[in-house]
C-alpha cells in the first residue's frame, strides 16, 4: 500500500541557510501533520493542515512556515537555520480523525 | 509536567516472556489513544489503536482505563523482532498527537 513519502531523506545545511522539506500524504488522506524529533526526544508536533487549511499549530518556531497545496502535498520551509534545528522531521497523514501514518522522515543536520 | 508519561524502561526480557508497561496521560479530555513502535530513529509505525473495551492484535493487547487515565500494552511470547521503542500517543483534539518519551524493550535470545 502507498505510504507517506518525504523528501529529501537526508539534508545537510549550514547555520542561517534555508531548507524546504516535502511531504506527499497517503492518497485520499486529507490531513497532514509535521513533527520534529530531536536526539533522544519524542516527536513534537509542529503544525497540521486539513483540506489545505492550517488546522492546528504546536511548537513551531516563527522561522518555520508550512503550507498544503491543491494536490495535498505539504512543504515545511525553514529559514535562518540554527544548530538546534538538527533533528528528524516526520510528516504524517490521516483521513479525518483516523490514526496517523508517518513517513520515513527527513534527517536534517545543521553544521 | 508532560501530557503523556511513560516508564522509559529499558525492559530486558528473554524470548517467549511476557512484558507489559503503562502510559499515563494528564488531560481527561483526551479522545483517542494509540501505541506506536519506533525502531532506531526510524519513523513511528502504528501498532494499534486503544479502545475502552480493550483490544488485541495477535500477541499484543492494549487496554484503556479512563478513570485512572492510563493505557497499557502487553506483549506475549516476545520475539527478538519485538525489540524497539514503544511510543504511547494521545489525541486531545482532532489533530495533533502528544507522545510519551517511549518505553524501550529489548528481547534477548
């Protein structure tokens, strides 16, 4: 079965650079979620979109923004990157309030 | 205080053993409950949803106790492949999941 697809799998950036992470949800899923998981941490909710509208916001820094497009894919834009932004970034999708399914994640390393 | 608390373990058990652990949540308005499994910095994979009546999926049994605000996971006849971190996740509203820090289980031969 099709899963959540994230790209890129790995990304290396330097401080103050920008990064864009992409997420393609499972077909027919209408909700996309972004989570950040730092080393030794549990996933922390960043932001979610339902039917292309922001539905909830968590601990997302002001330097980050996200959107969901007409084809339901989502992008997380990160600017002025800091060392502390190094983490695994997971996208998850669901149909309405059904369980969330996660993508493989993007490992972001800031040098 | 975190919204979701878990015993971090680690639980080191021999193959064939039964292992069980709990997760407590602080918000009584929590609506949905899940167990996810995460292997070594890979993505969380949905193991099972947890219902008030309790539910079983093969060797895995999950229970929800709303009065005491905890959920549990029991693994019977442990396999080496069950070694992982088990994340408890709770939905407070329709959207975000709040995760516990995870319980590490190591099954030894």
